[in-house]
């Protein structure tokens, strides 16, 4: 029993350390990875009123939102901002026949099956999960998309919380 006996001082120290660790996690900067091309959602969505569905064209008919092809981007950028250094990077990907190697901001574990289409049918807005992307010059993760966060939303919307909804 001796090795499991806690003293009041030991318990306070452990709780203090845990509280400090929780504070440190909360104090971290939100995840906002650098991208191979500095894509500015604010310019595209807010300034030029390009809708999410134009670039993320699979979002309403597939589990995945998708990212635009280099060809889709160059459809506009053959004319618009063509001399920008970032568009020059895009042009290089096109000339090399390579997709832009975007860094995922949100990634779920393989055992979670999320479907964008189902959420859109349920009238969930992009910003409910991804935040105000239309005002972001650099996409930043605003929600952790951990199971508890998703379950809280499902409960508040009276949606299914059956395990097989997401784990199948």
C-alpha cells in the first residue's frame, strides 16, 4: 500500500503540475501551417466573392471537400495577378504537371469516417467547424475536431451519437 499512498503535499504538487500542463496546451498558438503557396482565403472569398464550392467542388457530393486542381486555379490566374510571385509558383506546378502539395490543416484519424456531404445536407455551415475562413489570410485550425467536440455538436443538434455514425 505504501507506493500508492498519497500525501496531501504530493497531491497538491501533482494537481499543480497537471494544471500547468493544461495551461501550457491552451497557451499554444493555433495550428496554421505554412503552405507551398501563400493562398489568401480573404482575398478570394471576401474581396472577390468566390464561393467555397467553386474551389472545394466535391464538398456537396462526396465525403471529401477536395482542393482545387492547378488547372482550376490557373483558369483565373492566366489573367488575374499573373505577375505575382505566388502565381509564379503555381505556374511552375502546372508546367511540371504536379499538384500543389498543400499541407492539411485538419486531418482525422483513419478510423473516423467523416462525410462533408452529409453535414451540408444537415445545413451545417463550413464556418461551424472551420471558423471564419473567409477572413483568414492564412488558414488556421480553430476547432480540434476531437470526438468530444463532435459529440457536443451532435447532441446539441439532436443528431445521431451512435458509434457507427462515424466509426464503421
